[in-house]
C-alpha cells in the first residue's frame, strides 16, 4: 500500500489534509472515508490496508478541527461549522471524481462522518456508487443534543459500561480503547456546532425521495452502540431509505458490538462483510 497526501481547500478557506492510500496495481474503485467526531483519518489505516489489498484506492481526510488539518486547534470547526463539514464531503468527492473519471466511488462515513454522509446524500446521491454508514443513528433525535451553545458531552454514552477510561462505549477491545485514550488527536474537547438544524434534511421524507433508487446503502452497527438504540435507531434509518424508494438497503447489527466496529473484537468480520457488500 502506497501512502501519500493531497490537499483540498474548503469553501471557508480551511486546507483539508487528505490521506491517499493506493493499491499495488490499477484500482478497481475508490473508497472515500469520512471519520467521526474526536478522531482522525490515520485511525482508518488498518481498514485502508484491507481495502487496498482488495484493489481499492482510498482517500481519507482529516476533517476540519481534526488531525493534521486542525494544526493544533482541535475541535475548531471554522466559519462554516457543520454546513462546512457536509460541503467538505462534497468537495473531496468532486476532486476524486475529477481525478479518477470512470472509477466507481464508495462513500464510507462513520459516526459524525455518517451524519454528514446522510445529509450529503439528499443532494448528491448521483455522485456516489455505493454508501456505507457505520456507527450511525437517526438524526432527528440527535439534533437537539448537538444544537446547543455548549459543546456536546459524550460522557453519557459510557453510562451503561464499566468505567475504566470513560471510553468503553467505543469497543470491547481494551487495547483499542487504550490507543484512543493515548492519542492526543482523539477525544478532544470541541466548540459547539453551528448550523446543525440543516442535518434534519436527512430525515425529511421529501428530501429523501430525491435519493436515487438504485443506490446500494449498507448500514452497520453494534447492538451495544449507545447511538444505535439496540439496533432500532439504525433500522429506522434503513427503513426511511426504503420508504423513499431506495431498493438496495442492507442493515447489519452485530450482537454486543459497540460504537467503533472497525476497532472491535469482531473487526475482521465487519471488514469482510463491507468488502463483500461493496464488491470486493
């Protein structure tokens, strides 16, 4: 796997640092990865290795306020804040399509990245060939928590778990949780989001009806993920897509798995399922 970086400038002037992981031969397709809140793109390198081994070219940005893009200002979302997050997905998507015309493009979003992906889809479903939503939930119940003058408090997510580090809700794998805790680019405090109510478009039946009917959408979650509501909140997202006319919607709930499926004890199973679904 060959690693390099590119740069994409956001509409409010943020220089997004994007990792590019390439397979040894000609790529069969491209996967665009959008990471979650309080983390960064390098945490997806193991997943990228599996993707490149299967012949996929991978792009993964350090989102605004995250990783190398943050330049030390973790949790600062820039002038455009949440609407900028969503537009950043579109800008990288456009860059990938321009650089690799004709190659199928799979959009993978985890957690906050999955919410941005949900919002992106209502206007841009024609710009992707498949979608994977990981660690997602239905957004209408999420907006009140995020649309606050105070930073989002994620500590409540750990309420149902043993309290060794405060991040047990992420994974059953203690070594992976310890890596997260030790990483200065993870778990950082962030400023409040602005413009979060625009996310409600992702739950609006009229907007969802504009998503193209032949778009394959895979939703993966753990039954013990506090965002998943035991899986019901994820099933609701899938049903909304079906009700909107999308024909190829798959929801997979992994028993006892927590929020970060790619860092879970059954991560190899999850990765294999994703590869099989997207065609690898």
